[in-house]
């Protein structure tokens, strides 16, 4: 009689996933430090990266080592931030943001993933015009009108630009330069975001043909699994979102 995965096996898989998340977060902290100063109080981008790492239960010692690397110690000076643009199956637009110490390796891995799943790497600017860089804070409101109204009132009071209610979530949108102030105001109002950050949001989402869905999801999973990839933005309307 077959048996499911052992407790040890599941733990090993969880540990491996956690290690990969930590690798990405450490690189993000390193690059954020390089882009500004090593003090989170004076570097909003670094402060956001540190907050994200703390939310993932990263130890303060690990965070401090990442900041030290970003200051130029232990090879951190070699880390750089890169963005690739391309297309996935059915012409879905993709923006792939990376932190890497080896651009040659990174572009080869990204190109291989795209090609293997029916996509291709584009030139700089080929899809970026289809996206806008915005601050996003996502709250689980479950379609409850009172909860949505609370988020809306707090967001507008905080200086946000818009609130989108869909799929049981309320997404607060703001200009990148206002993100930190909006985040602090919403937290002060007692609202706990499921996700918060500044990223690329598509101007419009497009439906994906049924015969391309599996290849697209496989591609997104493959890109996310690459150590050098920090964020993948796309303009696909996935079935779970359409159903919501």
C-alpha cells in the first residue's frame, strides 16, 4: 500500500522552499543597500526590504550580514539589479526583475525558461509600456462591504490614488513615492496587509487561451524558482482571477 510523503520529506521540502525565499530576500536587501545607504531609517527601499525579510521570519543577524554585503563587504559589491522584458505563451507580456552577480548566467537562464515554454526574450521597452510602476497593498476583505469601506476610507485619507475590490481582496494603489506613508497610515488604522510593495502593474489584463494556460503557469513557476529572479509581472488574466 502506497504511503504519502514522510514528515521528514515534507519538512525538507519546506526548508528548501524557505531557503530559496531567503536567498531572494538577501539579494534584495544587498541591492537596496547598494542603491542608497546602509541605514534602513534613511533608505526607504532598504527599510521595505528589511520589513519583508522580518515578515518571512529572517533573523536580524542574517539581515545585518546582507546589509554588510551591500555596503561592499563579502562580494556584495558585485550584485546588480537587472530587468528583462519578454513574452510568454499566447503573447502574454512579462517583466522579469532580477538581482544577480552574474548577468551572463541570469540572461541565459531566463532565455532558456522562456524558450522552453513557448515564449521569447524581448528588447528593452518592448512590453514596459503596458505596465505602470505603482505601490500596492492587498487586504483580505472577503467581499464584505463594511471591510471594503474601511479600507477605502483609510486609503483615501492616507493619500492613496485608488482602491480595487475584486476576488475577495481590496487592493490599495498609490504612487511609488507615497507608498511608505500610505503603508504606515493603513497600519496605524489597524489594517494588516497580506502583501505590500512597489511593483509593475499591467494597464490591462488579457485572457489566456485554454491551450496555453498550462505552459504559462509552468513558465511562471520556472521563473520564480530561479534564484536570480526577484519578481515576475505579467498581464495575464488567470482563470482563478476571472472566476473571482
